[in-house]
C-alpha cells in the first residue's frame, strides 16, 4: 500500500496547491499544519483500529497538509527574498525540506528496530502531531512578513 498511498498523496498535494494558490499564505500554512497534525492523530488511532477508512482519511489529510505547507513555505520564501538571493534561498528551502523528510524516516526505522514498529509509529506520530500544532500556533502568532524591496 505504500506506493499507491504516496502516489495519491503527491497527486492530491499538487491539486491542493493549485486550488489554494490564491489564498492568504498565513491561512494556508495554519490549515496545512492542522491537516498534518490531524493526519498523525488519525494514524495513531489507526494503529489500534486497523481501518481502511481511517487510513484513507490519513492519506487525504497528509496530502492536504503536504500541499498547503509546501505552497505556504515557498510563498514565504518568495515574499521575504530579494531578487538577488531568491534562487539561493529557494534552493536552500528545498534542500532542507528534502533532508527534513528523509531524517525522520531514518529515525523511525532506527526506533522501530529498538522498540518495535507499532511503538515507533506511535512515538513518531505523537511527536509530529505536537510539532505541527506548535508550528500552527507559531504561524498564527507571527506577524505577516513585509515583502522584500525590489531592486
């Protein structure tokens, strides 16, 4: 199920980015973080429920969260970067995003070797639900960035 799930997540992520392209960046980010928190909470529930319907909700909320956070993050980088450093900042943002995707996967693999897959998944999801919630709150409290001066 992992291949089709990832494919569906990426497809729906792209669709959510397209659908939300005209929305306010702050709302896009907060909604994206909330969707990621929900996804992780649903995945925790599904460890116990083993439900295809709950898993589908996990996939849908992961897709929405991924798409909106990606769109929001790139929007913030474009808003705060000057023309002379925009490409470098965007490349740095994407590299950090890719590394930030890989490291937790490696971490859950290591943790599952130590405590078992179910426990590792519970820890992973709880940590990321808290992180997504904290990021949503931080985004809500952060002032809107002022666009960089045009040169």
